[in-house]
């Protein structure tokens, strides 16, 4: 495994925020996050700064368009008292 301790995969980052993996790939394409890819067509290893983490969390929280995971939707409903 080539992953360094501070690196995340696309899947791990999607679970961290929780958003779909397609959203993380979109972030990579737009340059919102960067990754290294040691081998062509291989795994991408993403490193985030504390500022990037905070900005992405704020963006995800405020976004009406980002597809959030089902578990996050349930947590939001519970927090709002809808459940």
C-alpha cells in the first residue's frame, strides 16, 4: 500500500463528509482538493489541510445540491426534531 498516514482515498473522503464519491471526484476535477496518483489509473491519495477540511465541511453543510449519504440525512432529521 502506498498510502501515507495523512492521506485519504476518494471513498474515505466521501465517508468523512458524508457525500457521494462522485462529489469527491468533482472536487478533484475542480481543484478544490488535490491528490497524488503514483501509478497511472491507480488509487488517488488525497491530503487536506485543516482549512480545506473546514471549507469543505461548511460547503457541504450549506449545499442544497450536494448528494449527501442516507446516514447523514437521517442524522440531520434527528437533529432538527423531524424524527
